[in-house]
């Protein structure tokens, strides 16, 4: 089943091509739309809502043509805009009831649905306070609640984690996942952060400069590799357990690398190529011989951000290339993800810095 379909969709403003012959099919579930600032994400959402005309090509949402059925689409779809758009002097309850009424719900149903959705987004206690006094996280939740209140089949969430700290971001991503798992609503969620959607989304679409770079299921993006990540404890005898393990493995003819991926725990993880089952046994025996504790031994998955690292960098790390990303993807991603290539903190590493607007 196709929820969103676009066919050679282009949107040109006088001075910029916001979308460039975009063709894609999106099914039910949670889909991430990822791209640097200026990539065309918000433009695409406005077109899909039937609010902005296309220059060329076609798009359909829930089988309805965006050019002719905008009203019907907006009845069935919820929309959480990117920018702050909330009236400061009314409470969350008043605002969300108003939006529910605008969507055609009768007064009693509007009040009931408002209470339910505000509870779902975790705003129940504060629901009678004026929105003006809310934190950014609370405002994002009000925006999410009004997108859900009329019980849509599909929601478009435009950068819902903007302005949130890491904890707030995780909470919001958890809420978004539950919009689908608890209510069966399909979700299209945008982000300029490559990495943050991989735990939340079933499918990820990456656009750059209005062009489609890649559309695939999250598991295809993050295929397991033959790389084994091993983490051990330190002991009195071996205060640097990781170093001792690396040396012992090298003594047994196993080549190892450090986890230089800029990921949490980097430096405490030893990576090695697991050619066969025997490698697992060998690691277990070596760890036992050293008298260390084995914290973790797992097949490594790619992170989405790694898929967009440059070829040279992949080569330098000795990592196998991920999931068949093409050179042009790497090139395009390199241009758009200067920050992603830097192996800093996870969040910073995943930030698709410097979009077209910034270039
Ligand atoms: N109304 C508009 N008029 C002219 N240019 C626009 C308009 N809206 C967006 N753009 C341009 O289109 C491009 C895509 O913008 P947008 O869809 O907002 O990107 P994103 O949401 O991915 O950050 C940008 O270069 C932006 O400056
Ligand atoms: Mg945007």
C-alpha cells in the first residue's frame, strides 16, 4: 500500500529549485525525511498538504491528488509545522479544542479528544496554563497534540525535535514511535539530523538540494556487518583491559582496530573481522585466559551517518562500504554533511551541517 507517492515532482521558486524531479513511494509506518537545511523538506510537506502548487510532476497522498484534493487530504492528515505558531495567551486545552473544532469535530468530541491527545503527549497536568509560559519541549508537544486531535490516518511532523535537548529529543522520538504503534497512524517526520531517526523510523528517505539521494528501509541502511565489537572490563592485573585484549588477539593472529567511529564508548571497544564462528570462540577464550569480564560481543550494525561518510574515510577505517551508497551519494553527502564527517560527539557527528542556504 502506498501512502505518499510523488512522480517527477519539481518546485521552482524564481531563484531556487526547491524540489528537483523527485519520485518516490512511501508506505505505511514511520518514515523519516532527512536532509540538510534548505534540502526541500518543508516545501515537500506543503505540497503534500495541497497548500503549495507544484511546478511540474505529480503527487498523491492516501491516493488523493494534491492538485485537486487538498481539502480531503487535510481532513485525513495531521500537520505539525516547523516554526513556532502557537498563540501565547490561551491554554493548551483551549487551543487544541479549537483546532479539533476547525477539523469538524462536534464540541463534546473535540473536548474528549483534546483530553486524550494531551494525555498522550504528556501535557495533562499543565493543560490549563497559557501556552506562552511553556518550555520549548511543551510547545512542541502542543503542536504534536493538535496534529493528532482529529484522529488522522497520517501525520506530517516537520522537525519535531528542533530546539530540544537530548533528553527532550529522545522523549519526542518515543512519542512519535507510539503515534504509530498505539494508534496505527502513519508518520512522515523530517529531520536535519541523520542519526536520530534510525531508531524511530521503519523507512528513511534522504534528499539533498531537492533531489532524492536514497530511499530505503532503516534495516537496509543499517545492515549488520561482519565486524565484531568486543568490550571487556579492566582488572587489577590488566588495568587497560581493552589494550590487553587487543595485544592478546594480535598475538593469536587476529587483526583489530579501535572503534574510531566517534560513537559512544569509542576507545573502549575493540573491532575485529569475524570470518567464522571460530573467531567468536577464540575471543571468548582469550578474554577468559586474561581473566577479564566480557561486557559485550556483538555484530556491529552500520549507523546511517556512516553510510554518508566519504569513500576515502571508509577505506581509511578499513570498514566495508555500507549498503551500496554510490559515489555521487557520497559526494553529495560530503558537500552537505561537513559536520557529519567530523568524528565528534554523536549528535554533532550526525548533524547535517551547512545546507544550501548556508553555502
Ligand atoms: N516561499 C519561498 N520562496 C522562495 N524560496 C523558498 C520559499 N520556500 C522555500 N524556499 C527555498 O527553497 C529551498 C528549500 O526550502 P525548505 O523546503 O524550507 O527546506 P528544508 O525544510 O529542507 O530546510 C530553500 O533554498 C529555500 O530558501
Ligand atoms: Mg524545513
